[in-house]
């Protein structure tokens, strides 16, 4: 059982009490049940959860309590009563009354509970089962009729409810109310017929619904993806780290006979407490999808054909050797893999043309990131902050565990949240955030900040020239800390590894000769390229002009790039490193299959700059990490990288240490957008659950994605006669969506970036669109 | 011989007792004027000194409850009157509000003035539509007469009184569940502490009182503290409504000083129905352990009933004569508790589910002798283990009936069926032929 930060006060007043004859001193405010845990005394419980408010509903944790020599006339719920000095507590171990009370409650819980443990998902890891063993009687005295319900009920596409198993502890409903702020489930009816229910018009569409399954102390809530798939005692569990976003949640990955069957939130009080989001929990089927690459491929007569590793390595080496080349890594790499790519670029390809940003990116952002690399703004800073300002960042959609922490702090102490955003999103509502609309730079300059403030800026800031500069300016003026929260899990690690044209590992500026000399000697390399590398869109331009001949491309979705890359990829030699066939594959000349996250070890660096290392979950010797393949390719090109795989790459990066010299110059605002035409500005961000490629093959999860809608202001709706549906036309295509009139500025239209019926990539690359009523 | 002492019920036989005119003709709102002339703290002291105790069941001193409200805390204070009378047998507030609603309004104004509340609520049970209408009319009339609203009686005190209609749940008579329900949530009891006096309605200091407690307040000010102290017994001061129902010749409300006995009340009400003798009775509703003929002389005040092993409760005296099967009566009550269990805590929710099944078997004569021990053990696992007092109450009729009528339970088993003719206990028994 973990202690939450709330329970360990900073200035700790200690309370001394006696439990079962043992004296113990615990911080003031500690609940009896938690104080007993510190002595190793386990009081049985169901409704109690250390991260939820006490409720005292199940009555399983009754103990005898005496204060100042006066005994309570009846046993007390140890999960609701804080300790007091001189308190004497007798648990089931020393009080026959407490023991009988607990046995009585356990017997009552079981009278209406089915004896279906042999087919229940929870059987084997079930608190009810375990505590029935410790606190129950061998044979039931109940000979009557059990309460039954038709089973199960889908309370969402991914959460199933078996009502007859439910012990009505209300952990799930309290979680949804207190933690996620999505009170879409509640208890209905009365007495033994009380049950968890949903409002039929608003299903349980919470991004955090999976946590209710994990904290359910019985098998009442089960996940559609895992139901009836396995027994807990057949699973091998490995601590792991989530690959889906920059929050960096600790996970537990459960495998049976070489197949990942489920993932659970791991415990890490400093990062994700005991929670994770549904994407992190359920989106893992992509690694076993049918388009998984298993062998190297080379293009022969226009077709990709399977080949041997030596052939593929030789072919790729020939394409890269002596040719001006560049590297696009994408944002999903571990820090070790990113390190391998940048070392490959600099020492093998002899270029700084490397960029991890497969998204809107700018020169200004690179300079901004040069200030961020090697620094840390952490969850602890959020906890200490009085004011958090969100800039180009929707935490619930883009980094959901940051959202949970913000919400917890908003509810538990006086954190206020402001957001520079076009409208009040569902997430902002749950944070009670002040929304500052209009020009983002002007909005930011108007925000009250001080040294106890934190600015969390998202990667979408790159879309607004000058915004990153304004963030740094605001921070400089006020002393507020800045946290950069990219959307993808690998971006911060790639930044630290130096997978960027202006930065070497550890934030060393490429432009700094001493940094280059340092690194050249560490790498045993004669010289390192001195010219600042191209950004990702410059790389694409150069390739389409023929200035760059070859491209090494890792996990990149072409349509995520801010410019159309198809012509460039068509023209260049493309060496692709991929888990599965992707949009790059059709342009690739050589394809190397690489390991998915579960098949390799490594480290993600989360948005805080916190290293999140994980071991390999699956022992599949046929899968190679990117770093391993790059080292083979480098060897093939007679310029070995000096490491053979992930572990040694990580060691080398670590040995380089932090950079204490001057940073790259502060950013300057780039040119304003030149997009013209149309009648509205398109604004957009990605939903947590959308058409992202790592969510493929998981229909239950997809079922809880938000339905796509467009948002426009009432004024805009009136101006263009739009009522229920909107037609948005871009240079390349059209999107038609239901429209929701929203308090926002005129002549803007917001749509989700990559959801069903709403993929803005189909509109083209311009931010200007033409809107009108859809017929 | 104690005599009846109608105060609240004194004018119920007048056709317009429920109107403003009727109430004022008989001295209504005079106590209010006296109270408003006093300092609020002095009003609390007077109620404390009077010895008035809660008439809803627990008997907590009313003035002391008011004094728990922290003053000068800058928060709004609230008075909430619990008119969610729903316990089997309890039927005092409904006729009181029907016939004399202004006594409650007047009492609420005095209480609100004392605790410095500017909003007061009556949480009234939803089924009694006729009472709700009268109550609403009384409130409207009090506004029109200047007793409610801004600057009451020109003395600078403001009070809004809201009649809130519940949806018919026994649990909403539990004060914290009532507050949840009043706030618009599902009625389930809250964790205490914090107690309502510190964090009640909308997390602000709140007094929750029973209808009769508050309705008794105006008389204290109209007639004086000493007058009130002179009524009743040493620790149970004042008059109260005793509700006689069941096998009694003239059932109804009998208002008398606390401490009267059932023997005296039966004398006044024409006794047990003709040709029959008393078998068992409840002193204060179905949640209070039952009594038998041996308890006829127990003084019906808080101490007297407690000393005899039960609780004064709501003074709902349900009389059962020898034609009644105690097992059947207890089963009916237990079915009520099962139906009304809110479901929050395990002992009450699951326990009542099980109790009903065992009692049904016993009543049908298909149980076993050891079921009685199981029943008692089960009650032991519910009593004092449930979240609120309602779970405790569910066990009272069972344990007390087994205490006094174990033989009758066993007779069901040896007969293989209920040895009683259920029709014999009904009012229509004579019409059967």
C-alpha cells in the first residue's frame, strides 16, 4: 500500500498511539488503518483506497478503539478515523469483538456474492477472495436466495459490469467523481439492489475508466479486451513504462506464453500515483497487428521483397555511403535509440541533418528546446505551484496524467489554472481553468505570474511564431518555471540525446566548437560536422530538390509532417526503420524491422526530464532495437558506433554527462503565417483517443473516443448560416461534421486533428479553410 | 393519574385551526414576539433551561444543539426541520402539520433567530401531498403577515423559509442523508465528523430538528420557561404527542406530559379493542425494542423507557393484542427495513436481505430451531456495525421479540406453520362470515 503525498505532511507533527500492544508514531491526520499498515498489521478493507476520500461504507475494517481510557461502545471503521495521541487500537488480532465484527461483515458480503471465482477474471488476485480466506468462515450459513442480475452490462465499450459480483464499495464511482472528474457512473437503486449505473444518454466515456477496473476489489468491473482471456497466476508481470505520451506512467505489463494480455497502471507517487489513462492501458495490440514487419525488405524492380539481414544492411549501406543524407526519427524512440540515430547521423553520415519532430516544428522551437535540454521542471513543481498556465496545451487530451495531477491539486489546495486556448475545453472545465482567448502571445503577456507559477507549454506552440519566445520572456520576467510537454513519449528523450540539428547530446550547442571537440574525443571521431542541421521541413524540401540524396526514416507518419513529403520520399533513397508497414514503407528502398517497446529495453524521458527505464517484456531474440540495427549498419559502413545495443548506448550517453557551457542562443520569433484565402482559420489538436497508429486493432478502446464535432462561434455560425452541420473545405479536401456552437472568437473553426470523420491532413497543409453550411 | 395536556393539539378540533386566523386567535405568534425581543443567545439559553429535548427519537437537548452552532464564523447558518416522518407506527408530525402548521413556522422563526440563520428548510415527506399544501399555505400566509421575509416584525431579522418535498425514502429521515437529499444528491448518510453543527447543509453550520421539537418552542416563550419546566419528569421536561395505533379502541394523538404510562393512555383511549388483551407494543416506533403487558406502567419518558430496555423514540405506541403473531409482525417490519435500506453499508444492506429470508422461513414453519441463534448472531453483526442508526433499528424488533416470545417462534417450527389466523388480528375479522 502506498502513502500519498497528502498524507505525509511537510512539517510533520507526530502522533503516538498503540495498536495491538505496539506503540507507533505516525504523522498527524493518518488514518488508523494506515497506521496499522506501518506496523505490518493488515486490517481487511474494501471501500478504503489511499487515494480516495474515506467513506466508511463497507464496514469491513472495524476495530476497537479507546481514547484516554474511554472505549468506544462499538467498533469503529479504521479507514475513517484519524489517529489521536494516546489512542489504543485493538484490531482483529487482539480484540475478539473486532474479529467477530469483521467476520460478520465478511459473511454478509458473501451472501449475495456468486461463487463464480473459477470463471471470474479477478479470481487469484481478488481482495474479496483473499480476505474471505483471512476473515471469512469455511462454510456459509446462508441457505437463502442470492440476489441475481442479468449479466454483464456494458457500461462503456471497454468496461463491463457484473452487478451480482459487486460489493458496492463505490471505489469506481468515487474515482470517477474525485479523481478523473467524469462522474458518468453512479450508484442507483437501494438496498441490496443498489447497483452501479450509467446515465443512458451519457455512457462512461472517461479517458480514465480503466482505473475503475483496476481498483475494483472484486470482479464486478472487467475490461472487454481482457475478459476471460487469462488467469492471474498464469501471467508473468514486468514493470514497464508507457510509450503513448510524455507523462511517462509506470505500468505493469502482463504476459502469458509470449503474448501481452493486459497492462495495468504501476505505482509511482511522483509520476502517476496509481493511475493511468485508457490509451496507456489498452492500446498495445499494434505490436501484434497483421502488418507487423518481421524480416528486412529491399526494393527489387519496384517491389519490396523479403531479404536477409546481410543483404539489407549491404543495400542500405550502399544507398547511404558517400551520399548527402538526413535522418527523421519521429517521436516514439527511446532515448538510447535516439542517441544511436544522432550518432549515426553525425559520425557515419557526417551531418547534423536530424530532427525528431514529425509535426509542426520551427527554428524558433529548436532554439527554445536548446534552453530546455538538461533542465527539469517537475511534477513536484506543479505540486508546489500556486498558479499553472497552460499554453498550446490541452492536458486531458495531450498528457492525461499531467491533467490528473493538475486536477488533484486544484481540488486539494489552492492551485489555480489558466489556459491560453481558443475555448473552454471539457478538460479545462474540470480544472476550473480561466480561459484566456485571442492572440496567444498577447494573452500570455497579460497573465499574472510569479516565482511560484509554472508555465506548461505544449508542442503546438510551434504553430504560432513568437509564442515560445514569449513563454521564455514571461518566465524571465516573473521567475515562473517553464515545463515543455510534448505529446509523444520519445520527444524529450530525443532532445536530451541530441536528435536535433542544432543540439548535440545533453543540450550541447552544435555551434559551440568546444562542445564538438568534447564530443569528438568522447566518440573517438576526428571531427564532427559544424554546420547547423536542417529542420524536418527543410530536410523534406532539400530532398525534393535533390540536395539530399538519402533519408533514414524511423517512426514517422508522413501526414504528420508540416509539408507534403511524398515527392521528396519518392525522389530520395529511403532507408526505413519500422515496427509495422507505414505510410513511409511504400516509398522505402530498404526496410529494417525493429522491436516494439515490449521487445526491447530502454528509457523514455518524460516531460519532466525524468528517466523512465524499462526492461524487455518479451524475450524474442529475433527482434532488434533501432540502436542495435543502426550499430550493425554503421559497422557495415566501416564506421562503428562503438556500442552494440540499447544498454551500451545508454551507458555512453550517461557518461557524456550534462553540459555546463553556454546554451544555444535564445529563440527569435519566426515569420508570421503566410497562409491566405478561405474564410476561416483552422485550429486543431489531437484527441487522446483517435486514429493514432499505436491505437490500431483495439476496437473496445476506440469505442470510447470522443465523437468528432466542429466548433465555431455563434457569430460565425450566423455569418455563414451554419446550424447543425458544417462543411470545411481546404485546398486538398473537404470535412463535414456536426457543429457545436462554442464561446470562441469569430472566424475560427476547431476540429479534432486526427479523429474518425475529421482528419485535417485530408484538407491539405494550409491553415486557411472555407467553411459553410453542410447540406 | 396523569391528565392529558393538549398544547400543540389544543385547537385541532376547531375548523380553522390550520389557518393564520385560527392560530392567531389562540395566541399564535405571541411567543415569537417575546423571543424576538430577546438577544439570540438568551433565546438559546431559554430553550436550554426549559429542558426541551428532541422529539424525533434520540432525545438530544434542543437548546444545546443550537448552542453548538459556531457564531461569528462568517458562514451562513441553516435550520433544517426533519418532516420526513416515515417509520412504521410513527404518525405524529403528519397530523400536527395538517392541523397546526403555524406552530412549526413560528418555532422555526424563533430557532433561526437564535442560531442566526437566514434560511430555513422543511424537508417534508413526498407522499403526504395534503400536508405539503397546508404547510406551503401556512408559509405563504406567514410571509404575507410579515413573519417571514425581510425585517420580520420590523426588528431587522430576515428569514426565508423553504418547503422542500422529499421523494419518499426512509433513509432521508436520517439527518445527514436528509441534508444530502436537500442538496440535490442521492440521500445516503454522510460520514461524521464533521457533524451538521459544523458542516451541514452546503458545508455550513446547520441545526437539524424534528418537527415536534421546533413546534414546541413557541409555547416555551408564550408561557415561560418555568411553565415548561414544571411539566413532565425530572429529566424529560414538557408535553409531547403520544400516537396510539393498532388494537386500541380510540386510536389517535394523545398529548400529555412526558412520563405518562401506557396504562393511563389506554384508559383514556378506551383500552385494547373489546374482548382482547394486550400482547406486545412498541414505545416509539418499529425501531424501538418491543414491550409487553409487563411494561404497562413504565413511565414513557426518555429515562423510563431506556431503563426498561427500549427507547422513547417517536412515542409511536403500536398496540398489538393476543391475536397477533409476533413473528409475522416482525417479518413485516423487517421487510420494511430491507426495502428501505439505502445500500451504503454492508451490514444493513446485506443483513436485512438475509433477515427477511430467515424470518419468512420461521413464519412459515419451515425453519430450524438453530435459525433463532443464527438470527440473533446476525443481529449482533448488524447492531453497532452499520453506518447509521437505521441498521441498528432493524434489529430491535427481532432481538426483543425473541427475548419475550421465543416460545412462539418455536411453536411455528413444531406446528410446521404459523399457529395464528392472520384474519383474527384484522379490523374486518367480524365481516368474514
